[in-house]
């Protein structure tokens, strides 16, 4: 039986990808950011997940204004790193897990969540930067990855409550897959940042840390937070944090199981315009 | 009946909702075209001619030519789409975001290194934070304006 063994949470700032790709990780500015992921790299080398279910958002890359799916599940067998305007990141092609993805589609849609299924799309920094942070710069990614793209670009985006619920449906789907698979679920984006207007550069260290506290200990309560609180307190792009609730909803404690074990908590300001947050929670 | 939009009282912030998206449809789709290197080269060779091939408003074209991202956003642009113009110009997200504040690149970078912009005074219009309309533009540009 497949099982979700852990959840990982991380920001996916594009400048982090650029710093890695351009060999700047040792610079004073970047060193503290990457140091925050040293533990995670070591941890994941021991965990050896077979599949990462990676929740992220597309940043006007695969989805233009032609098509704006709220929840898009990548059911294809491979996904190429996108050219976002700077040329594609020099990272390996992402290989999916079409059998598990098809099973998740079947289960989650019958569980009343109306997903969009995507067999062909390129993946942008939202997906590849977390892979780089956790796996470094390998020739090939060491596991299969199922992309799950959430619309957080055009309002209204899905509510935290809806994200938390869909995470629970994803857990049920994974656990009903017959093959023995070690699956991790990652929630990415955030933390506080605003990339637009006179309020650009907003960072809210206190709010972010409160968000981390509640994600760990009170996710159901946190999921009730309205959009406006994210925007007002964590900036217009801080709304990406609703995606962390999908990963958190997939942990066993939400279904009455034991509490997760906190393996890593990290917070740093700034990476470019953004506060970087990172958590690792393991199911016991 | 008008829809509830509780996000309209936040200073210095335009929320990209379905209404903005409708206004900015062609502007944003033009931006998407810059994701191919061939189109980036064609745009750089003759910006006006390239823009004229799109059914954008004249104001949207002027905003793009001026590289005024705040103006682009008022006409329906979204930052993730507009970022393709910045990428074409070789600008980072930090340079793009900073350009919308009136601060110089160094000033904006220093603000971020010092922990970023505080939410205090910037949660609602009518407060007195640095992102409020009465304090624009910020940085050296703002100081000149006040002198």
C-alpha cells in the first residue's frame, strides 16, 4: 500500500533557483538561505521517497489567461522545465507517476473535488526550486514527481479551508493505491511577500512565524483564515501560503492518527523580495 | 448585485481579480508571447511594431513602452505576466518590484536586507505607513518631490 510518510514545506523564490544555477550559493547573501536546507538534503537522502506529490503554483507559465484551472493534477509521464523568459533552468526533466496520478484523479474527483487533469505542461520555478533546495543539483531527480498546480494568481483563489480538505482527499487516495510506495507531499510558495505597487517588499516576520506555529499545532483552525488576512498581513503574493494547507491536510493526524514529528523549522529574511520558510513534518 | 471585494482598502496594492484580468487580457497575453527567445528578439528589434500586432489599448502599449509597471497594472496587467517583459530586459524580480516603489535599486535592496517593509501603517488606506498614497514616491525620488 502506498503511504504518505512526510510533508515538506518551502518557499519557491525564483532568485534561489538563479543563485544555484549561477553558482552563487556560497555568497554572503545566499549562504544562510541554503544552510537552512542542509538538514533537509541529508534527511531526504535517508528517506528516499519514491514519489513526491508537489503542490505549487504556476506563475503564468503553463497557464496563460487562456485557461485558469483552480486545481490541476499532472497525470503525464514527463514535464519539462519551462522557459519563463530567462531561458529554461538547467535542471533535469521531471518524471511523473502516471499510474498513481490516475488513481488519485479517480479517487479525489469521486470524493467531490473537481480537478483539472493535465497530461502536457512545462513546469516553472514554483516546482523546480523546491526540488533544487531539497535534492541539490543531481543529473536526474532521484524520485518521481506528481505536479499539483493551484491557481493563486487570479482571484478568487481557493480558500484555505478548501485546500485543507483537498489535502485530506489526497491522503485517502494515496493510501488506497495498492503498490508499496513511499510518498511525500510538499506544499510550496510564500512566505510573506508582495511583488507589486507601492507596498512591494512587505515582510511580516511575526505573522509568518505565527503561521508556522499554527500549521504545526492548529492546522484546522488556521484553515479558517480568510484570504483578506493573508493579503493584508503577508502581502498580495503571500496568498501562496494556502497551498501549505494542502500538504498539511494530508497528514495522518487530521484523520485521527498520531501528531506529526517536527524534524526541521527554518525561517530567513530576505531572499530577493521574500521571506523564506521551511518545515519538515514526519508521520510517526 | 456587486460582489464583495474586501481587498480594495489596502494601500499600494491591486488585486488581480476576474475584472482586472478581463481588462488586461491582451496585455497579459502579449507578455506571454515573450516566453520564446525568437519573440523576445523580435520585440527588442522594434517594440512599437511588435505591440501593434496585439489588440491592446493605446494606453497599455504606452505603459509597456514606458516600462511603468504600476501603470501596466492599473490597465489590467499582472506581475507574473509583466515579469516576462522584465526578463526580456534582463531585470530580476527584485529590480521589477523595486521599480514600483520609486526607490532606487540600492534603496530597495537595503530595505529588504533590513527585514523588508513593515505591515504597520500599511494594512489599510488612511493609516500612515510608507506605502500609503500620501508618501509616494518613496526613497530618493520621494525626498526630491518633497523638497
